[in-house]
């Protein structure tokens, strides 16, 4: 009998503290960015703000691409 193994990697959503640590910026800056409509896309789950890590990485890549084009 052959066993099949399926490996699934699940990365949870990031809190503003998680993202601040990842980017090396204060949480207050993230709050200001949300208010101004800047920064990575975010989700509101009830009263909680969360960020999808993949969306954050795509946002960083887009910043990098726009910098290289300039």
C-alpha cells in the first residue's frame, strides 16, 4: 500500500504589531497609513485589523518595482 502525504503550509494573518516588527516601523505609522489610504491592503475582522502576509509581500514588491522604474 502506498501512502500519500499532502503538506500544507498555512501562514496566519498578521496583526499590526507583527507587521510593524516585519517592516521595522512603529504601529502608529501603520495606523496613519491606513487613515491616509497608503500601505499594504488590510482587513477588518470585527474590531481587529489584520494583514495577509502574501499581500504585504506583493505590496513591497510593487514598491521595489516602481523604484527600479524611476
